[in-house]
C-alpha cells in the first residue's frame, strides 16, 4: 500500500475533524476587519503552496471572499516566482508594481531580489523566528491591517 502524501492526510483531517484543523489555522488579527478593504481596493491574488481545497475551506470557514479564479494553489503553480512573473506579464506591469506579502522569509527575500515589492507577514508562520539579515525592518508587517497603509502609499 502506498504511503499517503501530506495533502491527502490533510484532506482527510479536514473531512473527519475540521474543528481541530481550524484551531490550528485561525484567522489572524486584523484580517476579518480589513479583508474586504484589501480585496475591494486592488486586484488581489492568493499565491500559495497550500492545496486548493484547503484554501477554499479556510476562506469559507472564516467568511473571507475572493474570486476563486484569483487563487493560485499548489496544483496550478510551479513556483511563486513564476506565478508572480506571469501575473505581472498578464497585467503588463513591472515587478515593483506588485505587492507581495508572505509569511516566509525565504520567499520574501527571493521576491525582493527579483524586484517585487515584498513584505514579511510577521503574524504568520515565522512570527518568532524572523531573520533580519534576510528581510529589512521596513519590509516586515506587524499585522494584516498594515497592508491598507501599504496600498495607500503604493498608489502615490
């Protein structure tokens, strides 16, 4: 019998015990009150290594709406970098015109090096382990609400 992959196990967990899975995937501070402001103000995409079903399940559970066509999950992407480049190309914009927010220092530093306006979500996965040698302080967001200010400044 073949071993189950991570995504199969997660799907079964969501199906069989969603309450415990949601506890491990809470909505972060300031997300609910600012989500619509972000999604309504700018063309917004989710580019993630999570599988599509998990993303949809979390969004639905937390009452966060986004156009499903704007979700690029692990099934659709080879890499976050390639997806961001494709989105920039489709919109006929430069990488510096895209605001990229992620909870991984690795991805944020990589996107910064390729010219994307990139920020580390301090509230996410690495909240207590941020490597400031990779990410300058001005590229660290303390809470989701700071994205609103970023968008205002980005337009200037």
